[in-house]
C-alpha cells in the first residue's frame, strides 16, 4: 500500500478544507508551529485507515470527510471516511462505482480484501469468535502523540485475547495464537476425551470382572485347545468302544490325573495371590509411613516459616519449593495408595473365586475317583461314568475358552479405547500449542531482539539493558525489566525502537501491504531534538531502501528533505500564524 494524497473536505460553504496534499515517495514531514493544524491532518490519515479518531468539536463542525488516495497492486483506491458520530465510509477502486460501508467491520473487511490479507477467526476476551480490524492492526504502524508512546502497543481498545501478539502474527502472515476454529476443535476434543475416559473406566471394570473368574496362569487358548482336543478324542474312543472297560478305566484315570494337576495349579494361584496381598499390606504400611514423614516435614516447614528471623514477611517465598514438593509427593503417594487398594480388591475377589473353584475341583475329583470300579466291578457303569465326566470336562473347557475369548475381546476394546484416548490427548496438545512454538514465530522473535538493540543504539538510549527477551505473548523485557517500569523519555525511545524494529523486519518481504510508519511525534520536550533527528534520518533510509514511506509531524525539527520527500507546511494565512485548513469559500 502506497500513500498518494490526503485531503480534509469542507462541511458546507462555511466549512474548512485542506489542499490535496501529496505524500512523498520516501518521507512526508509536517513542519509547523503548534496550533497550525498538524494534528487534524495526521489524525485524518489514521482515520481513513480505520482508526476511531475523536476529532475536536471545531473539526467535526467544519469538516465533512477525510479523503485518502492510496495505490495497491497498480490500482488507484480512494478511501473516504465521514466525520460524525455514526460510522460511514466509501471506497472507490480505479474509478469504479463507490461502495459504501456503515460498520467498522465491513470497512475493515473491504480494505483487508483489497490488500490481499486473509482474515483469521480469533478468540475474543469474552471467549467468543472475533476478528482483526484495521483499528487493531494500525497501532503497529501508527503512534498517536497522546497515548501511543505509553506502551509497546496502544490500541483504542482491546477485545481480542492476547491482542498484541495476535496482531503481530496477523500482519506477518503467521497462524493465530488462539484460532477460534481451533478453540472449537479443542473444546470438542476435550469433551470427547472426557467421554472416552468414562468408557475406559467402565471397560476396565468389565475386564477386571471377567478376569476375576479366569485363572490365566493355568488357562490359555492354546492349553484349552489341547485339553478340548484330548477330551474330544477320549469321548470318541469311549463312544466307539462302549463295552471296553479298559478304555473307560484309562479315561477316568486320565481325568483324575488332570484334575489333580488342576487342583495343584489352583492352590498355587491362591498361594501367589495371598503372597501378593501380604506384599500389598507391607507396601501400604510403608507408604503410610512416608505420608506421616511428609506430614512431619510440612509441620517443621511451617514452624520455620513462622520464625521472623528466617521469614521476615508472610510472602518471603523461602520455602515455596518445599511446599510445592510436599504437595506433589503427597499427591503421588495417595495415587499409589488408590492403585494398591484397587489391586488388593481385585486380588481378594480372585482368591474368593479360586477357593470356590478349588472346592468344586476337589468335589469333582472325589466323584471321579469313586467312579473308578475296583477289580471285578461293573463294566458298563464305569464306561458311562467315564463318558459323563469326559463330557463334563469337555463342556467346562469349552466354556473357559469362550470366557477367555470374551475377556480377550474386552481387553482389546480396552486397549483400543486407551489408544483412542492417546490420540485425542495428542490432538489436544497440538491444538493447545497452535501459535505457541512455531518455527517462523521463533525466528521472528530472534530477529526482532537484535533489531531492537540496533534501534536503541540509534536513539542513544541510556539506562536500558540490551538483554532483550520476547516471550510467546510478545511481551518484551530488557534485562528482565518490563516496559511499564521504564520512565519518561527513556520509555519513548524504547517504544520508537520497538516499532522501527518491527517495521524493518516487516519490510524485508516486498509483498507485505502496510509499507509505512506514521508518527505523530512526541512532544519535543520529551526527547532531545538531535536524537529524534538521528532516528528519523535512519528510518527514512530504511523506508527508502524498502519502497516504503515515513510520515511524521514536528514543531522544532525540520527534516532535510530530498527529491523523493515531501514537506507539508501550512499555506493559509490565519489570524496568528499560517494554517493548514482554510474556509472552502473566501469571505465576501
């Protein structure tokens, strides 16, 4: 965007107007005494660029509109904004029919579109969707004499969350720090995470309930498949040789041996679980002792903190690390106790189930042993008993296999839910980190640190450390000192240095649209003329090399204009001094 000309138009025949003032290709200086009308012209420029200027009553009464001619992508664009309480503006592009706008948002959208800037959806301070306006971006390129030098970024109002960093990211074409669309996705992801976590808790309970009825130390799909195959073969042999006592006797003996193995395995499982329960009891005692020790340490800390010789004020912070450590350790130990209690409950439930299983197995063993006929006993009875017991064991093995299959599926569901939770958590982390640590923004911060130091030196800035840091919120500190801590004229120099540094970095890419710096320069008593002069000369060289523009007003310092510069001086003879504004029609 290149500034071409500016004019204030008159309100009626008795109103005031200015000549059509042409901007210099490099610099435009307004040089005149106070009271000549420099400020209304600088304000008119900012006004056309979307800033909500409050003009004095005489300007509002005598002037109708501010007209700014700009050039963008070889198009001639006229921005006319009307003075008054209601927003009204019109935009004319290359002689086409003028389009009228009656809201700040529509006007900003139109200008951003002409400048080829994508408008991001941001988060307002009220957590609603909002967007940048011309008035939120312009304070990076325009310093108002009244408030612009009091802080790094001084908009007319702040309604965007982390507004300064969002505007810096916006003008440099970086992704927003807080995209509203991303925030919507973040909220939805957090809700999904909460639902998934609830499903995981329910699934974990189902898995624990299923697992409590299966001894996985004995039972597995492979073992059960072998058992089923053996029993099926035995049953087939018994059916094929129903009159063979030796086959039945052998089958019962095999069943009796298998039942003995199963009983021993069940007893081992019970012993192992009871050992685990005793271990849990020991660990719980040790954790309780650690919690007691932590409590004693915390009490000792409070006693030490109460000694005025050690902590002379309630917020001395001497023991803050100890206090935080106590809280973290206590929370960790209590979480361990909860895990132990859950494991203990599962183990006790499993012991109860195994004891019931053991009783059933011992009863089955007794029954099988009783069915084995003594020598000379009934052959048919033994065969039928063998078939019945083989069938019962076969059915039991198939039931266990089915239960194990269900448990495997339940576990698979649990693992799938956990994997889904991990993915959701990764997405939440990604959405939460949007705009926090991207490489381009980090590079920008690094470049600006060195450029700010450069411009501090240009301004002969004293009493400010050159250890510049810029955090992710774009808060700038100097050796740890915030800008609001810096007094008087030193703060003005710091503000000027920061804006020059941002402009220099911004102008490195020739397609960026805001190619100007507008300075309603600070009052002359607040900064030495020679330092201001050195700064303006340095900025003029910068904008000259980057095909950009510098606009500023001064009272005492007269810029040494060259061919590519323009100087606006008042030409209308006022009652006391020359003025920039004059009546639309000469008095008769």
